[in-house]
């Protein structure tokens, strides 16, 4: 039973990490209506940025934040220079993000090499914490705390600020938002930066758990995809729930049914996509 | 026996009742005009008749046969043809090809993956004839994208007529046409034989008035007035609906 | 004129092993042809049906894996090929039924999910697929006793398959069914109103497309005599989509040109440029943004533009408000 508890704790921690990754994806998807296929590579890019910053002497948390800003800036460039040239053409935008993901992944390979690099757990969070007589890795608990903090912050942003209101308007009723005078294109840039930054931050946070290696992007992107499709796009609560569901499916799936681990993950996603074809992608048919 | 009959038709989108308890009985060979202000639910009614929309309640009958449950793609085979408010033809194809596509839709040949379409002489001659009927055969080889709007409207009507329909539904056929083009279309419609029952939607009453024998007026999804042309024109409510806009 | 060009091309293709240099280049030519089969098959969906699939590598891989497993279980080559194609058709049917629940982007994402499931099975179901280690096949077939073990031999076999594919798809495109399919791409609602069964047309086209992906998969299996999960990864689906898009979706030549471009870049360029994926991604992005209709039509457009620009001033047509498409004058 200890193992199950440990698995459960790891699943929750992984769910927290996935939330940080997927929240950005969900925002971009909800507002811009495109599944951002660069999201996995942005996660990886952030992790690599973190590696370099730490190697330069920065400590963990500042490195994570700076890396997040770096990835956010990069995301902004992508949105303004590339995606903006294809307004309204969602399919083309998705293809661009796909091509970009290849470019980013290969660039990372070029710069940081092919060997996996681990990010050391910050000193203060090493070791185990004992809860009810059971030991859990302290860092994983920290990840959960960070994820919860970000969830709260995002909720605050969306619910309490003007920017948040504009984002929600853009997600729920894009035509109306434009008519009312919301500069939707500027909103796109802001949200894309925000989503990219979150992904980059998540990459560094995930470093001590997953380490950083070529192919990390291809491992993480499908997970973000599943979370958003199961949890619903543009819905914060959906991302939270989806992240934890996927966290559990992934960890328990790997442990109990290693041969069908991916099937366990993608089958629910397929089922949802097939049963609700209009609700998720594209606007409702005329 | 009525050609087209609709009973108790209801359709709502969310909370909005777009079609409200509509009854319609159209006799074979009749020329019926359906008018009403924007948003009255005219096109929705057409969509319900052709099956593109499923009614919440009510029935649709074609020559006494209940077709409410018949999928829309089968209704073309049963003799319903329609045109659209916004022309949705195939801009990259020639006029001839456009008509061929509409003929093919009713022919077994549409499932043939090996024969060359160019070699189906019967089909192609038929298409030429359909174009000639609307006076456009001389442009048969021209790409649709390179024709004038009025010509496209006539191609659309040619395609609908090529289907040899029993009931022809025309959705605002005069929209966007110049005065000359309107005259052309009017002549075209007048020449259609009585085997074809025609129901037309128009927004602008003046334009379609001489076409109509009976008129149905829709307002907020309901039938508010119905009768012969003279009756409807004289009815005070008609003026109210239109002047009230 | 066109016939002459075609005949010349055919002669060129048939004699490739003699003029292309050495067996390395012959092999590349064979690769181009096999990927051209794959791209032509995908183009049936992307170009003619207007349905973009990012999961077609799944069907390609299913054929290769099925073929490999049949062969290693003792089946003869003919039986293995037929079996693999049969399995691919069944898989295509399953893919189609699920993917056609969505349209546009929804269709794409369902194909992504399906491709990922296939990849997950290939990668993880080690007892069947050997996971990352892949499955090897000891021999190539020897139809009528002719060996395909040599580069020229395999090339000619691939050429024959390619020509059959090209012929089949050309016939399909010119047929009433093919024309109807293109109609559903442009105006699905109108086609429905005209009496066509749009879903069934798309479903059957998906099967047709899957069949050629399966053929290509078997060619791939025999070429490499090996198949691994990389074959069904998302990058592989993206690569073949790039082939179709870069060449141009509206034509028969487009996917072939696209396949040539991608294979040449991948093999030859990677001797000079270290990072192939980067270039692949960059080309993808550039084409989607600047030449969305693809290289073949885009080049034609570019060529016409250059010619018009080079004409002496006096005879250059003065554009009125917006240049309207000029009606083509056929010689």
C-alpha cells in the first residue's frame, strides 16, 4: 500500500507540473482557438534556459523566473512575427507551430547537446518530509504548492482584473469582444506570452523530476493536449482537474500497464474528441 | 394532393424560437412567395424543408409522403432542389463542370471511381442543354470565378433546373442583381413549366410581386398573413410589418 | 507537347540506375519514389478531400509492422503484403470512422490522437513490436525470381509500384467519384443538397488514401528491412504532410515534387547541414506563410510574375484597381 501512496503522491506532484504546463496551453487554445504545438518545445526550452542560468551561478528560483521571461519573450516574437501573418486561418497557424516545434527542438539539440542534463533539486527542498508517518519527497510537495499558488494567481487574474475580463470575453464570445472594442490581436500576443512563460517556468520546475533531454518536448506536448481536451479549453478548473486526472493515469498506467501506458492516456482523449466533435475545436457549424 | 406541405413546424436555437408552429400547403404548379422582414425565419424554414435542419416538432410532406425523417441528401433524389441566398458554387471549376456536378448528384455514376468524367457524353450534353436554357452555353468553358454575379445566379438556377425537380426552392434569387439581370432572371422563372412547383423567398416585395400567385408572410417565425397576392397586398398588417421596420 | 514531356520523363526514370552515379543515389531515387507513393496517397485526403491528416504515419507504420510480423511468422512475401494491406485497410476504416466525427481542425486533432495511440502501442507493447528495438526482416521479395536485393533491382520494383500508384490516383481524380470528392472539399453543404452522401464519399476516400499509405509502408519495410516506432511518430506524419503541402496539393506533380524535396534535403543536405529537423521545420513555416498553395503552383505563379516583370515597359499591362486573374490562353 505504501507504493500506491507514493505513486499517488507522485501523481499529484506530476499533476501540479502538468497544470503549470497545460494552463498556458488551455489559455492559448481557448482564446486563439489553436492547439499550440510548440508548447512542448517551449517547456523544454525553458528547462534548458534554466540549466544554463544555473550553470552561470544563478540559484534555482531566480533562474526559473528568468527562464520563464525568456521563453515568454520568445513566445511574443513568434506570435507577432509569424502567427499574426495568418489571421483567422487556424489550420495554417497550427502547421506553423508544428514547424516551429521542430526548429526549437533541433536548436536545443545543437546548443545543449544530446545528453540528458539534470537540474539539481534546490538545497532547501532536498530530502523527505514526513506526513502521517510516511515520507514524501519534499521537492514534490513544493511543486504541488507552487502549482496551487499559480492556480490561485491565474484565477485571480482571470476573475478580478480587467485583463482577465478581456481574456474571458475573448474566449467566450470573440466577435462580441471585438465589437466592444477589445484589441483582440494585442490580447493574443499577451496570452501567447503568458502561456509560453508558464510553459518555460514549468520546464525548469520539472527539471529536478524529469531532467532535461532531447525528446522532452515530444513527451510533454501530448500530455498537455490530453489535459486540455479532457478538461476543456479555456476553463481553469478544467485544466486543474484534467491535470490531476492525467497525472494519475500516466503514473499508474506506467506502473500497472506499462505496455498500454500511452493507450490508457490517449484513449480517453480520443473518446472525448469523438463524442464532442464540435465543442472543442473550431466554431460551431453554421 | 399538395405538392409540399408543412404542419406544425417548430424550431428553436437555445432560447430563441426561430420557427413557430408553421403550417404551409402548396399546390402542384403553384408559384408561392414567402416574404417577411429580416430575421423572420424564412431561410430557416427552407432549411427545415430541405432537411439541413431537424425540426423540434412538426412534419414535412412531399406529395403526401412524410419526409420529416428523410436525410437531406436523399431529398434531392425525391425531387427537391434549392438555391441559396449567398451563391455557393464551385469557383475553381468551369460553368459546365458546375452543372455536371449537380447532374451527377442524382446519377448512379457519382460512385464511379474509374471512368473518365470527360467521356460521359450524355451527362455533358445534358449539362450544355441546361446552360443553354439559361442562355449561358457560350460561356460553358469559363471558370465560375471569372463570371459576373448575375451570370452565377443564372448558373445556380440552371443547376437547380437540371435536377428536374418537382419542387424548386429559391432563396432570394434577386439579391445583388442589377436591373437588367433581374429582368433576365424574371424571364427565366416565368418560362419554367408548371410541372415544377416554385417557392420563393424574397425580402423585397416589389421585386417578386408579379411572380407570386399566393403569398405567405412570416414574422418572428410565425405565419401572420397568407392569401392570394391581391389579398396580402391589401392587408393592413402587411404594411404595418414593413413600414414598422 | 505534354505527351512528349511525359515520355521523356518516363525514359529518364526508367534508366536512373545507369546515369545517376552510384548505388547511393539509386537508393535515394528509390526513397523518393516510395515517399512519393505515400505523399500521393495522403494528397487524396489533403488535396482532393480537403481533410488534413497528421496521423497518416500511423497507417504507414501499421502496414510496415504488420508486414514484418507476418514475414517473421513464416508467411511468404505475397501473403505478407496482402495481409499487411488488409490490416491497413481495416485500420484506415477505424481511423476514418473516428476522425470523420470532426471537421477541419477537429479532424486533424483526432488523427493526431490516433497516430499517437499507434505510436504508443509500437513503443510500449514490447512483446509484439519489440519497442524501441524495432523489427527486422531478413529478405526482400524476389518476384518471378528477380532479386530485389540490389539497389537497381529494388529501384525498378519501386518504380513500377510508383507508376501503378500514379496511374490509379490519376484515374481516380478524373473520375466522377473523384470530381465529387473535390466538390465536397469546396462546398460540402451544397453537395449534400445536390444529393451526394458526403460522409460516405469521405470515408471511401480515406480508405483509398490509407491503401496507398500501406503500399508505401511495405515499400519502406523492404527498403530498410527494418521498422521502428520512429516511423509512426508525429514527426513522420508531419514530414509526409510537408511533402504534400510543399509540393502543392491541387496537382499530381505536387506531392512527387514535395517528396523529392524532402528526401533530397534529408539525405543529401544532411551531409552538409547537421540539423535536418531544423531545416524541415523552417521550410514548413516558410511555405505555410509565403507559399501556401505549395511549391509547384507557387513556382508557376512566381515564374509568371518574373516574366511579366521582365517584359519591356510598353507592353506591360497596366493594372486597373486590383489585378483580376487573367483567363488562360491555351496554345
